[in-house]
C-alpha cells in the first residue's frame, strides 16, 4: 500500500467523525482483509454483542437493544473504518450514546469483550490492535460520565 493511500484513508476516517456517512476511497484494505472480511467480521461482532449482553458491567445498557440491528450497524461500521468498502449509514457516535451516561469502565469492558470475540474467531492479534486503535478515539464522544 502506498503512503498516499494510507494518508487518504486516515484523512477520510478523521473527516468522517468516526460514524458519519462515509465510504473509504479504497475498496480493499489490508486491515479489513486481516480481520477476515465480511464473514469473520460478522462472526466476531455477533459474538461480541452476545458477550456485552451477558457482561454485568454492560448488560443493563444492552437490555433494550435490538441485537440484530445493532450487529448489522456494527458490521457496517467496522467494514467502513477498516477499509472494506462499506458505507456506514448509522448515526454518529455522540448522538447514539447521548443520555446513556457511559462510563470509562463500560467502554473498557466493551473493548475487552470485543477483543475476546475477535480472538475466539482467530483474528490475528495485530489486526485486533489496529481495529481497537481505530475505535479508541471514539471514547471521547461516547464516555460522558
């Protein structure tokens, strides 16, 4: 991958506000491929949502969530962020989490369960870290308490 395409991807992600409707310029990207593409991303997101629903730190927040819709939105968002050529069509993270009073402990528990789900689905550790690095900046708009 050229330096220019990496910079273009980073700028597009930054401009997107981590959740605005945006499609990356590239249709393929090593991170999306390293995550395992659509099938594996769908599998680890499904497993992550199941973990979040059972996690005592998170369960209450996910109690009334539409699991299937949530999974679809998250698969789309991960695909978009990792350069899979998808367009995330959901709301921005600030408005999605407004009024939820998300704590740092909840944010961290969610990230840990996501990594557990990726490991269960044999996503390489380096790819896990690269995805977490893309998601981590969302903390400043999601955590409000």
